[in-house]
């Protein structure tokens, strides 16, 4: 496993990391979480991603229990969580980045994770109704109180991140250092557009999500939605149009000869493709079972074998370039 600096921070993250969205509590209990986290850690993963809202807080509880069993040295891994949506219907406690919610929210997350601090705390989405200075001050205080070591943003516009950085710099406060955007062969816009320049200017890190587009890029949806897949889970029906889109499935099928030529699987190719982007600090992988973790962790070995011609071919398949 190779490690990359999280933007301009002194922290290094494994280029592949592991997240718990959808899976923990819904598909994986504590035992399965222990197995998967352990498989990832043994492969060199040092960053585990979570969020308050995942399974309504239960994903943090499962990870907390798993960490307790795993008894790893706290210095050897990084944990993140994210706040914004909230887990109650109470006014001021949902869809917000107000000071009250952030300060109460981090306390709840730490309790569920059974940790004294998280390494990274993200604002899970921007909140246009709370002044940016209120959010920056609250995140600064949370860091000063030792409840988080760094803070970041997820799916914020470049202009919103710039505003937060500039406010923090003006007032000598802890500024956000990392963005968590979606990035995969189907979702390249933000990383390749204005963001490329933005990440360079500010040295912002990126921990990218859904490298397999929720499993679509594995090829498992070519014959319909398998019973034991994310696409068949209750509550995730909203994903089914995406997972059965014929145009998207045709693009995935077109990747097969490239994967074959490399002697790797489709998920390994799709994950390795994300790592080709130097602005990616880490690719957060997801898995519902330990075999997938073993398979996905081998993606890092594929990266150097992907030639510029193969990258061009994939750009053509995904409409980023015209065929010559
Ligand atoms: P992926 O797009 O990689 O999807 C992972 C899912 O694909 C797995 O749960 C599994 O689902 C299937 N899969 C994975 N590997 C394989 C394989 N080798 N063969 C077959 N199927 C496979 O990532 P996620 O969407 O899970 O996102 C990763 C992480 O990113 C999350 O856990 C979370 O931490 C973070 N995230 C952050 C968001 C944000 O807003 N900041 C939003 C979403 C995710 P199954 O077996 O059930 O089909």
C-alpha cells in the first residue's frame, strides 16, 4: 500500500481507504465489520470513513464496537465522521451546520464511536442558511477542544470552500483541509473542472467516494439487479434507475477488454483508474463482504500497468474525449 499526503497537511492516508455507508448495520454487523476492517488494515489501509447519518447513527456504533474488538494502536489509524443531516427530526438539528448542532453532533458521534476524537470531521454538505463564519468558528472550536484533528467539506462548491478558507485565514482559525467529492468513471466533472485548479492553489486534499458508482462499475448489474446486491436493498430503490441504465451498462461492458488485457477484474480497474488522478489523496472503497475487500485492495497494484492509451480509451468510452 502506498500513502499520499492529505493535501498540504502533514498527515498521510493510505491510497485506498474503507467506508461504511449502506453496509454497516444494514448488511454487516460487528463481526463482519471486524473482518472487513481487519482485511483492509492488514492490506495497509489506515483511514476508515463514517458519518453520523449512516444507518441513523448505527454505522458509527458498529464501527465503535469493531474498533474496541480490534484493539489497534490509536496512532496507526484515522477515523472520520461527518455532520449535516442529523439523526432526529428536531428543528436546529437537521440539514444544518449551525454551532449548536455541530457541537452537540460531534459529542454524539464520539460516544457512538467510543473514541476521544476523530481524525477528520467533515461538513457533510454545505448549509446556505448558516453564516460561513458560524460554521468555521464551531469547527475551529471542535479542533481546539481536541474532539477532531482536521476538518473538511463534502460536496461543497469551490466558491464555498474558498470563502471558508479565507475567513479562517483572516481570523487565524483552523481552516478546512480536505474535500470529499464523488469521483468515478461516470462522475468526473468536479474533479476535472474548476476543482483541478482549486486543489492545486489551496493544496486541498480529496478523499473520494463511490469509486464503483455503488457497484455499477463491477459489471454485476449487466443481467439485472442481483438479489444480494445494494440495488436490491430496501430503502435504496432510488439507486435502481442508475444501476439498470442501459447506456451506462454498455459503457461498463466496453471496459471489459481493457480489464482483461490488464489481467484484473472490473472493480480493480475502476478503482485503479481513480488512483491515476494525482489530486486524489485516497479512494474510499466500500464492501458488503470480506471477499470484496480482498479483491479491491489489489487495485493499487494495477495502477502502474494502465497505459496512457488505455486512459484515452476510457476517456472515449465515458465521453470525456472524442475518438480519433
Ligand atoms: P462503491 O461505489 O465502491 O460501492 C461499494 C459497493 O459495491 C459495495 O458495498 C458492494 O455492494 C459493491 N462492491 C464493492 N466491491 C465489489 C466487488 N469487488 N465485487 C462486487 N461488488 C462489489 O463505494 P460506496 O458507494 O460504498 O462509497 C464508499 C464510501 O464512500 C462509503 O462507505 C462512504 O464512506 C463514502 N461515501 C461518502 C459520501 C459523501 O457524501 N461524502 C456518499 C457516499 C459514500 P453490494 O455487495 O451490496 O452490491
